[in-house]
C-alpha cells in the first residue's frame, strides 16, 4: 500500500514536470523595444540645446554648488559659536560654584570660630 502511494506520487510529479510547456513569444525584439526616443540629436537639429542654454545650465549648477558650500560654512560657524558659548557658560558656572563653596567654607569657619570664642569668655 505504501509503495503504491509513493509510486503514484512520483508519477504525478513526473507528469506535471514533463508536460508540454507553452511556446516562448517569438517577438522578443518587440518586447525589448524601449518606450522612449533613442535617436541622436544633432546640434543643428530642432530640439537640440543651444550653447547659451548649456552655459546657463553650467553657471546655475556652479552657483548652486557655491550656495551649498556657503550654507555648510555658515552652519559650521554657528556650531563653533554655540560650542564657545557653552564653554564660556560652563566656565562661569564652575567659577560660581567655586565661589559658593568658598563662601560656605568661610561661613563654616566663622561659625565654628565664634562658638569657641563665646565658650572661652
């Protein structure tokens, strides 16, 4: 029984695998034809870019690149300024903390010295 089922399964796979396949489309060149125009345009034909327009395109691209460089430079300067301000603020805070600590120490020193003086009197 097991052999019959196994044999029928193998035969079924062989029949489906070896069956006739549909023929491939003979017009492969037609399928590969691009949807756009690939003809070369002569510099004197209609649709060609004039020298003036090409120069304007080049100039605008140079201006664009320059403007991008300028924007990056300005961002870097702003970052540097912010970092400097943060450093200055940290220094000021550190100085204020040091002053506050010194004042606390002085207060503690004066408080500890004044009770001693009152006790000795």
